C-alpha cells in the first residue's frame, strides 16, 4: 500500500472544475516526467461554485493491496470534494508494489 497527498492551485479566475490526470509508471526513479505519456485515466472534478485563481486543491492518492487506487480531492474555497476509486489493469508484483510504496505517487492538475 502507498499513500501520497499533494497540493495544487487553480490556474484561472472563476474556474468551475479541474481535470485530474493520473499517470502510472514502472520506473524505479523517484520522479518521472509525464510529458509525452498518456494518462491511465482523467477524472473531471466539478466545483459546487466557481473559485478564484490560486484556490488550493489537495489531492490524495492511496493504492491498496488489491490494486485499487483511491483518489480523494478537496478544493479549499467552497470545499467541493471528490472521492472515487480506479482499478488498475496491470497489477504490480509484490516486489514492484514494495518499491512503488517508497516513491511518490503523482498527479497532474490542469
């Protein structure tokens, strides 16, 4: 199991949603550039009302022993929340899972 929380900010004034792009990598590097890669999924998070530019968004990703990725997000202006799960199609071996738990799980927020 692995869990990571990162904070992001909205980039536009009166923004009403964000697209959370989720990437997967088997690389052993701690940080892997995601440019030129396709996300394994993109989750659209709608806000309860438009938020100003620079609104903080906390995103937590937790991978459980079953290979289920739990994605929780909350924007800190109107407190819109997202709580969803995603089943990974390519299960990691126990060794890959142990190594992955030592690395950062990342997300790209647009």
